C-alpha cells in the first residue's frame, strides 16, 4: 500500500475501488460528467489542491481528458499533478463491451502501471514515519461531530469554517481531515469551534 499526502481524483466508483487497493490516500470520484454541475465538489477539490495537492487520474480517452481539463480550469491556486495512464487496448472484466476508444480505463490498468504514472507525474509516497496519530471516528464522536445530539450542526459549522462543502458525511469528512490536518491541528480547530458556541 502506497501512502500519498495528496488527494486523488478519479472518474468513477470502480476507479476508486481499484486505487483503494493500491493507495492509502483520499480518493474522490467526479461521478463522470456530473462534475460539470457539482459546485460543492469543485470547491472541495480546490481546497484539497491548496492544502495538500491534488492528483488527477482520469481515463486516457476523450471523456477523461474533458473531465481533466474541466478540473484544471476550475481548480486554481493549488498544486495539481496530472497522472496519465497509457492507452492500452482491451476491456475491463466486468464489462460486456469495451469503451468507445477500445482502451482500458483506470480500473482495468495493472497496479504497476498506475504507480509508474504517479511517479512520472512527480507524486511520491510519503515516508512511513509520517503522522503518528490519525483522526478517528472515535475522535469525531468524542468531539461532538458524529453520532451525538447536535453533531450534524457542529459538523456543518466545522465544514463552513474550513471552506468545505456541507454535504460531506462524517466518514468523508474524516478522510478529508486526515488529508488536510495533523491530529493536533484538528484538536485545536475543534477547541476553537467549541469556544465560539
């Protein structure tokens, strides 16, 4: 498993499943062309690009390049890494018919090719001695951000403070927090929120 500090954006859920077996990173789906209308997701990607960097890994077909260019044009002021998979003829096992271009998408490409694409883009694994204490679901519960009375309002308050979309679930927020902050930074943010209540 390769740990990345950058968040990774892919087109769909099967791409995310594939990368989850290779990478320890926050992985966000565009849901295909829905990204063109999803202002909240663009806001999230923009914030991640500013704070940790964002790796764009889309299919090497027309749709993939269209989505990649949209993200590049919308997400400004942050660090974006563009990782490209080669055009490999074939079709994914789960599909009965191949793509229009006749090439494999991210989900169908072997892991070593994805890793090589990330390296070529300048994305490198974090040293294993990185953050020692991750933010957990238990922390969210103890801090009133999940599973308690008023946790939804507290979560929205934190997301607003961070300039992140309010639609993030507790689990999604946990991934984003661990990408953007260390444990102590997170605890300081929560303490500040609790003081302003």
